[in-house]
C-alpha cells in the first residue's frame, strides 16, 4: 500500500480508534487481546511508523489500549468489569441475561424468581426410618423452604402401600434410592413429579474418613436405620470396626456420646437434646448438588406455571 503521509497524527489516531472499537463491538476482539504491531499497522494504512506509535500512545492515555514494552500492544482490560466480576450478586445478572437470551423480559424473570423463592412448595418425603426422615426433611425445610409431609413406609414398601390420599395436595415427591420404585409408582398415580435424592460426595467422604478410625460407634434413633446401616457396613471395609446402637441401648453401654469416636444422627441428637446435625457438623450438606438442582428446577417450573396461570 502506498504511503499515506497526508494522514496526520489526529487522523491516524481516529482511524485506529474506529478500527479497534469496531472489532471489539462485533466480537472479533476481546479485552486483553494482542493488537497489530506498530510497524504492521504503519504498513497496512501507509503512514510513517512514528505516527502509528504516537496514535497508540494517545489511545493508551484514553484507556483503550495498553503498551507493554518488549511485548507489544494489547486491548486494555475494562476496569469496571474487573471490579464487578468478584461481586456475589453477579450470578443474578447471569439469571437475567439467560432470561433475555430466551426472550423473557426482566420483569417476567423477576416474577418467576420471586415465586420460586417465596411461594409455598409442599413435598411428600417417603422414607422408612426416623433418622433419614429427619436428616432429609431438615435440609428441605431449612435450605429449600419447603413444607415437608413425612410419609413413613416399611423398609420393603411397594408402591401400593402409599395411598393416594397421602400425596393429595403435594407439589412433588422426594425419596431416596431405597424407596425409589415405590415412590415413583405412587407419584405417577398422583400425577406429581419425583426427585430421587443422592448423597453429597463431600458428606460421604467425611463420614468415610471418620469411619476409618480404629473404632467408631454410631448412635441412631430408629432400629430400622440401624438395620440399614448394618447391612451397608457388611459390604464395606468398616464392618469390623463400627458398632451401631440405638439411643435406647445407650444406658449401660459405656458409650460417651461426646467421645471422639462417636457419631450421632440428627434424630439421635434430637432425642438426647443435643445440637442437631446429621453425623458430621455442617458443612457439608447431606444432599448432593445434583439433587439440589433437580429440586430447584421443579420449584422454578412450578413458579413459572403459577405465573402463567395468574396471567
């Protein structure tokens, strides 16, 4: 390209600014990207390289570019964006952005979020022992603001054992893998969604770490939980070092409930008047992140349906 010496410093700066801003606008450049070298630009637009260097320096003063000696010229980072990134509220903007991308006005997204966070949600929790029932229902009530209806079934419950009237008026059914088949059949008859909960891997790892000690005593409230725990321990390396007893068996057992090697379920703690948590102090939570996501997905869909019905 022929040298364009008629382009003065101000015109060269304006030309570079328009070029950079245009590429940034259409997404071909992003903050922090390397820009063409001074000599490459000089050759491309046909001006003296000193004018290009002067133009880049002017754009650096404006905050558009950053000149790094020995490395080149880069599109400057947006200081406002850098400050906003760590803010805890940034995820709210992401929610609104996703709504916008799906054609949902901010007001509509707000109504759904408000409904999902404040509208009452009633769930039936299907379990066969007091210890699991209390551990799960406590998290559903405390972390998800649910109204929990306990549905206590026998350990070998079939779907027919859960009468339809028990699920009347609930928004969803929650259970564990132990009763998934029975709960799925009952939820299907009632026409409500089902969530089969999974254990938080962090919780399981912490319990496993504690079970790896030389000797552990687990204190539970419900003999049915004791039977389930015993069956599980039989297929683990911990079967010979873990002793499971109920609260009723504590007198005369010699077990110090405050001892280092003693784990108590939340239900056992409640029976004994101790601070409540399930086996290990919080965190971690008992429920997995995937289970939490399933529950919240259902709550949001329920809120969206209610919003549509309200007009």
